[in-house]
């Protein structure tokens, strides 16, 4: 007997040439589940940590898909090397940048002046339709310790740091380019 809606059989089928293909039949419900799981991939280029709660946040009057490429272009215009950028995920990260010598460093251990070196990370998250909540995190590393992860050693730079001035100029350029909505929440 056959269940027509599932495509399965309830009893054993004799081995006949035309029925061999029916023995290896996959139920349609399992096929749909496999398709659903394949379509929902959890792969992202964002780091596995959230931005620091002290990082400034603002709401821009543009969708994240428009804001992220603009951030990458502004970072490159400031002579900072972009380490990671993904428009779909709304994430931009610079390489380590020495504010005194105005050079970027790709490696974590290659930085000569830890006090003056910063990394800028931007998270562009959808807020409401047509708006983006942007978080700009500017961090430095007070010391180098290869036994700990890079994130464990990072601290948010104070407002008087030269790296914070670069991040503030990026935010000002984004505000000028996209504007902020009238009902935007205030930054913490």
C-alpha cells in the first residue's frame, strides 16, 4: 500500500525491475526540509563578538546596503587600509592604523607604537525600513600578549585620542551624506 501524499510505501515491495527505483524514494517532506536548511546558512563575515557598549551609535536615514559601501570608501579616502568589508552583513573593519606615522599594519604583532595605533570597526544594522543604526568602535591595544586573543586586549579609545578624531570625521561625513532622521534616538 502506498501513501500518495508522502511518496512512501507501507509494505515490502517485491524485487521487480520496474520497482527498484521506487525502493530508494525519498519522502518529499524530507526533501523540503533539506532545501530549507540549505537556504538558511548561518555564515557571516562579522566577528563573533558584539561592539563595545561604550562605542558611539547613531541612526542614518539610509538602508544598510547603501551605508556600508560608503563607509568603506570613506575609510579608504582617509588612507586607512580596509581589512574586512561585507555589504550584505553591514560590516567594515580597518587594519591597525598608527596615527603618528600614518601607516596601516596588517599583522597584529607588527605594530611599533601601541599607544597611537587604532582599529576602527563599523556595524551597520537595519533599524526601521530605510534606516540604519551605525555603531563605530575605535579601539587600541595597550599591550601585546600573544597568549591572549586580540579582542581581550582591546580598549575603546578616549574622546581625546587621535584615532577617535578619525572615527568622528567618518561619522560626520556619513551624517552629511545620508542625514539623520528627525525621530532618531539619542546616542548613549
